[in-house]
């Protein structure tokens, strides 16, 4: 029922929700009371009366109540944002600093302090942070263990445990995921358009998130999407991963400074291989690529036309990310909000236990 209200283009009445869900009006009324009391829905004044009869009170998601805390650690910045149940960004903090010299514990402690500021600001704004999700540029195993993040120099780091050392975050549910995966999910939710697309995250490293029919494809071990380490020039530049000629050595954020045409060509080569293999119809460029999309577009599309077997039959759609450089931390916060919206009963139980 909560999803019915969330997905509605207007502010439906209890009667409209009953008709849409097939639930009886008595059941809907009881559930609405629970959701309003739990801070998930709010009743709004009816629109001006236009005909006979009494206008019905509408329902909408509340802009106070549960919120998601999105965190991101990348090679050259730390970021945190808070997103409320409606999807609106309520707090945003970004600190630019090279994280490579810092050991993982120190980097995560600094991020934890930033997260604490965001949480306190959110609570002052009437929100309750339901949980946090951390986006990292690397491979993540279960329980929040970062197995390897080559550009940070991390290996087997328990990011959740480190964040929980910050007093303001102790006890807060925290999950960890690859930054490109979270960015792709954020893009999917915000645009609500293409159900199948490849998201490319352009940072100092390059990641990818593959969405198929509205679901993120993670691979057997959850480690898919490492397009930054696809070889584009076999005898090319050495990479931090130990290989040579990897895409990110030619199209990563640092490589962009030495030539956008070469970066566009390298991206086009790598993306052509993905399209030939998987037949994805849409490619979304995010991160550092979004602001310079138009400068990269011609070079990428030239390679796609030349190398994709079906380019003359069904050209690939190339577009910039709607969320721009904030996609990963927005996607992280949205993951928390999505969990509340998909399973409100868990949130209601947590709320009742907190105030018991």
C-alpha cells in the first residue's frame, strides 16, 4: 500500500488506494493509520471542491521521518548526503582531498566524522536516519568487507567496523557496495526510464553498473562491472592493478587531463566490446564524464559506429547521468530509502521498539 502511494502521480485518497490495491476500505484505513503514526505517510488537505460531494483527504510520503545516509569514499574526495523518503536531498557534504596517502582506518574515520555531521544536521531538520550505505571504488564481499580497492591501495578492509568506531554512527545499520553499482541504482530510480542500461562511473578509476530489466546485475560473486580494467591497448601503460593498457589509464579522471580525444577513443573501444557481448541499448556516462559529456560524445560514438556489429541496425543511445557527479552517494542514500519503502513493517517495528 505504501508503494501505491509512493508511485502515484497525485495524492490518492484512502478510497483510491483501496480501489488500486483491492484491499477493503477498513483494511486500508487501519494501514494508513499505522503508516501515518510511523512517520511514513502524511495526510494532506484535499484539492478545492469542483463538484458535489465532500472532497477526500489525500495521502503522500512524508518529508520528515526516515531518511537515508549516503556515503562515498573515492580517490580524491569524501562525500555524504541525506535523502528523505520522498527522494529529496536534505543535506550534502563533500570534502576534496587525496585519500591515497591515508591509511584505510584514518580515511574511514574522516568519512565517519563527515557522516556524523550529516546525521546531526538531518536530525536537527526533523529526520531520523534509518541507515547508511557506503559507496567504495572496489570489490565488496558480504558484511561490508572491501576485498580490494586498487586505486586506494586497500585490501580486506572491514569498512563497517571502522565506521562504527565513530560514536555518532555506533549501532546504525551500515551496508557497503561498489560505487558504480550504487550510482546505477540511483540513476534507475531517479530517471525511471530505461530498464536496461550500462552505467559508467568516471573517476580516477572507472567502474560500471549493469542494469537488466530494472535489476542490477552483480555477477556470481558480486564483483561485476570492473570495466576500468578492461584492456584497450594490450602493450599500453602499466596499471595499478598489475596489468597493462587498462581503460582507466587512458580515460580515468587523471588521464583526461592529458587528452580528452584519447580518452573518448579508449572509452569507445571498451564500450564497443560490452555492446557486442551484451547488446545493451543505452550507455549512461556519470561521474567526471557527465559535465564534459558533449566533448566526449563524438569520439565515443565514432568508435561505437566502427566497432559495434549492429550499429547500423540499432545505434546505441549515449547520454549523461541525470545525477551527475553525486550519483554514487545519492544511490547509496536511495538504497536505504528503497529498503524502507519496500518493507515498511520492519521500519515500523524499529520505530515502536525505539520509543517503547
